[in-house]
């Protein structure tokens, strides 16, 4: 990709859309946005992280963009494209931050006009807080960015999407197919959120904060969760997620039964395996 | 407690014993140690975090201490007291860092001579690494310290133990009974370690580091685990731990079944509850 200045339209200026805007403005691109809340636009303008913003369907803003980034709830994203997808100019590249791809990508691709290409991406970065006021492009540093092409994507659009990941400051950019992505994300992200939520639901003791160590704090950080978005993401990836919950539960039961029957060798064997795998993981990531 | 300079003996100079030594030397106390490895002693002397150290059972070191801190595997701790507990001077206060209390505290108290008091404590701080070379007393900052008295303890010894927690730099010092402690720790610490180990055992994909976000990293940080120590701690607190694994599994199954049957209201209800509880938790801790 060239170093040329692009015009980038962000649709949905929350935590993630705002963090994209911040990173891309810093790189000298023109960043416009369409979002529901005028307060978010006013804040973003005051911080200098967007050039223009509107709560309306501004055809000129839509038509002028080289790249559009959708940071919306999945069903809002597909509805938006259905209604306004024809307004992008030929050659525009559309991408997203949606956490599930299977139910989304083909639908979006089939709705866009000839010459407008959707290439899906998943930035593996975030925070427990929400809203553009909490946007922070430092979350992309040391983080992973997954490009999720289909057979319909051109190598050119895939390269633009990878370039965007680099412009945002991600450390590692990878490609996965839609199926690989959704299975991976069921394990790495959705299962971990299910565990955190279940763990907080397992105790109503209000005094636990007095006694806890870092391990419990770490495991439940993500228990503060946007229930509307995550419920939708879980539903869209149901089969994969149920399979991962079951695979995890099987291992937990195995460990439970080994503890219960004083089978120290199985307990230690599982601990050695987890130590080895987690160590490999740290080494590769350099943390 | 007074500000007087104490002579403190640390038995077991690993990560935790070393971090205690570092904090207590910084406060001007005399810190001696008995530990298995001369290399650990040489390192600690070179760093100025102990005054004297030996790999022998040095009766003068044992007899001279005002406070002794045991940072050993539970069964090594009880064996040590059985063999050498009579060598402490009258008025000495013994404490520990052991992660389980039920099988330990009464046994230790019953073995010590008249005038030597054992008051149990659990510092809720640690690291995934081990050894005195990784000792760092900054882990006590913002952390919890639990004092675990029994009916046999005097208020004087409890106060000394609480004073020790403050000298070490802990943010919050609480008291729990042995039963309360072991139940609390089964939930807050042992269950979370079982979850992390099971999660790492649930996938043998060596490429996951390329795609993961912070949530998976946070949930598995503690999957690097000393299998000898944790297997012993799990076994000593078996009944409580199995009950907590079961309570957690019940919530996870509830969430799983709600996702599986498209019962969005239950999914969202659990997420709202977890968000509320985790938020309360953060607020109280000020993080």
C-alpha cells in the first residue's frame, strides 16, 4: 500500500470506532463519522480525532470515503448495508470490527453493489468500558488483528485491510477463514466471557473484594459486559460456542474427579500440560 | 505495635519468603533465613535482602528470632515444626503464608511448646514465577492480607500478625476464621486456578497466540502453576474446592443451556448480574 492520505468513514463512534479514529487521524488520514449520538461527535471533534461527523445519512460523506469501517451491533450493521450500501462509490472498501463472521460476511457481501468490496476483520483489542470518551488507540499495541477473507475477496482488498491493521498499530496481522475465525473466537473470546460471567454469578458474597488476589481479579475483569452485544454475538455463533463450553467443561470435570479421587498424578499431569502450553504462548508473544 | 527493630526468621527463601525479606529489610528489621539452597542465600545476601542465611538447622538463628515466617510446602512446614518447633524462644510468634489452613493450623498449634504461638496468615499476592531471584515486595501494594486466628490465639499475637501485614505494605488486612478462609480461598483462588488449567488443557492448538485478545491472556496467566504445591493445596481443601467447582459448573451449564435454547433473557440477566457484581468489586477496591 501507498502512504497516501485516505478518506476513512467510521460508522458507529463508540469505544472501538473512536479508537480507530484516533489512530487514523494520528496517521494523517481524513476521518469522518456517522453515529447516533451528537454528544459523541461533539466530543470527538473537541479531541481532534475526527474531521467531520453527522447523525444523518450524509450521502456525500458516504460517497467520498475510500474505506468505511463499521463498528455497530451485527444486526444494525446488516440493516444499515441493506438500506444504504448502494451509496458507496465504486472502488470503496468496507471493513468491520464484528466479533462473529459466519452469519455476517456473506450477507454483507451479497448486498453490496458491484465494485464495492467488503473484507471482514476482527481487531482483538478492547476494554471493559464503552463509549468514544474511553477510546484509546494504545489498546492496539501488542494486539492481534485478524483479516477474514472469503472466496469473493480480491487480493487487493485483503491487502488494503491488512494495511489498515498496520496503520492502526496492531502488532500481528493474521488471516483466517470465516469458519476458522468463528471456531477460534468461540474458544478464545466467547468461552472466556462465559466463564467470567458464570464465576461472578456463582457467589453473591459482597465481601470477596477484601480477600481476593490477582487471579480472581484477572479472571473476572471481562465480567463487566455489554449484555445486548454479547448476547447477540453468542447467538450468532451458538454451535461453536456450545462445543467449546462442553470441551472446557469436560476438562474441568476431569480435573474435579481427579482431585475428588486423590488421583494426584492426573492433577499434576494437567497442571504440567497447562504450564507448558501457557509458557509456549508467552514465549511466542514475547510477554 | 511499636516501631522497634525486630529479628525475623524466614524459613523457605523462595518467591514469597524472598519478597517478605525484601520488605522487612527495607523497614530496618534484622532478617535471617533458613532455606535449602545455598544459591538462594548467596543471591539474597548479594542483594542485601537478608542479614544472615544458612542451609543448616542453626539453633541460634531459631532461638534469636522474635517472629518466624514459614514459606514452605504445607507438609514440609508441619514436619519442620514437629522436629524443631521446641527450639524457638518463649514469646516467639510464628506465622506462615500457607494457602490452606484447615489441615494445618491446629496441627501446628498443638505441636509448639507453651509460650510459642502460631498465628496463621495468608498473603493474597504472588507471581507466576518462582524463586528468590523473582522476589519483589511491590506485589504487596494494593493487595489483601488475611489473618486467620483460632480460639487458641491471643489478641497480642493477632495484633503482631496484623502489624506484620502492615510492615509488608499490604493495602487491606482482614480476619477470617479457618473455615471461612478455606471456603473463601476455594472460590477465589483454587477454583480460578482449576479454570485456568482446564482452559489450557481444552486446546492443543499451538497457534492460538496469534489470534488471542487480552481476555484469554488474563484468564490463563495463572495456568503456569507449580504442580507439586497446588496439588497438595487442592488435596488439603478438597471438600470446599469440589463444592465451588460444582457451583461454578452449575452456573456455566445454566448459561450454556440458555444460549442453546435461545433464552436471551436468562443470558442477559446473568450478564447484568455479573456486570453489577464486578462493578461493585472494582468500586470497593478502587481499581
